[in-house]
């Protein structure tokens, strides 16, 4: 491995998440599609936040929030999904490995990077490709809005077993989540864990996308980051002239992990 240690997550804690995870990876494709009843992956939205709903101290600033127990939980959740999805801002700021460090994991998840304008400058030293080279990760699928993404980047990603996927963008240069998920399903991915960053999370918490999210798992750290951070706060929703909550969870479970609290639930439709 490239300078990282294996993690473990106690079975006594793991069972608490069973109602919020996708169908088992060992099930047949037909069984998993039948469980979902639709042609898109099972979607888990998960992230770590401070007590003031901040993901980081400032845009582009890597901020550690999760304690060791909830960090191991994140890797356990990754082991239960076929793909991990992040936005390009997180890829640029953090250079994440996007792999699973649970010991003896049978299959690594596929990294997926949402990059409409090809901002991610991938190199052989990018952690996600170093994990691929060392055999404890997979090369990414990169979602782009460019018909002709950078040739060198495409060649490098394909050399490692990944690829660029071109999707249509709207007038604001953004993808539709339905298109992203349909493209992943077409490539055989039946479950995806979406981890951030802020724009990605807030867009999925918008009411128009609630029906695409099957599970929400939020780690809450016992700290305030203060004003000026990247905040989880979806757009205000109105019914006529009256403001109403943008999103609410149902079927909730609170799970203490070390000093953190983990909230699991499903979005109310």
C-alpha cells in the first residue's frame, strides 16, 4: 500500500447501519436491480459536518472533522458500495485516494469525479492513480461536459483502467443527477456513495433530487468551525409565499462513535 494503514470497523457497530445500505454486493445483478425497481444505482449521501453545518474552514481548505471511529465507519461504508463519488472541487483541494482501507476488502469501489469543465489536472502522482498502481484502488470515471477532454488526461486515466464520460450540461454548466446516475448504471455500477463537496451535497438535498437519494448518513463532529466555511445549506423552498424546510429526514437513527454522532435516515419525499 502507498503509505496507509488498514482499518477495521467493529461488527457491533456495523450492524447498526444495515437498514441504510444498498443490497449486498454478492447478490446477482438481477436481484439487485429488482430490489431497487429502477434503472439507477442505490445512492447514499454521506458527509462529515461541524455543529454549525460546515464541511471545511474555507473553500479549497482541507479540514479534518471525523474522529478515528467515524473515519473507520466511512471506509466500512465504502466497502458496501460499488462507487465513490465526489465533485471536482474536492478532488483538486484534497487529492483524495478514494479507496477503501478496510482490511481484506474483496472489491475496491470505483472512484467517480464530477468535473464538467475538466478542472482536475490528473497526473501519475495523483493519489487515486497511485492507489491503482499499488493494487489497492481503482482508476476513476471522470464525468465531463467537454466533447473533447484533454487528450493527455484521457490517455492517462484509460491507461490505468478508468475513463472519461461525456454528459450534457445545462445552461449553468451543470449536469443533471439523473444523467449521472443513468451513466453509472449503464456501466454496471449498482450502488454509489456520494461524499461531497458542498455544491454536490446541497444539490442532492434540493427537493427536485430527493427521489434520487436512498440513504443519508451524516457524521457530526463536536466542534464549531465559525463563519466563512463551506456550509451544508440547500436552497430555501417556498409553498406560495410561505418558506418551508428544504429537506427533512425520516426513519432516523443516531449512532455515537467516539466523540462524534452519526445520523442515519432517508429523505422525506
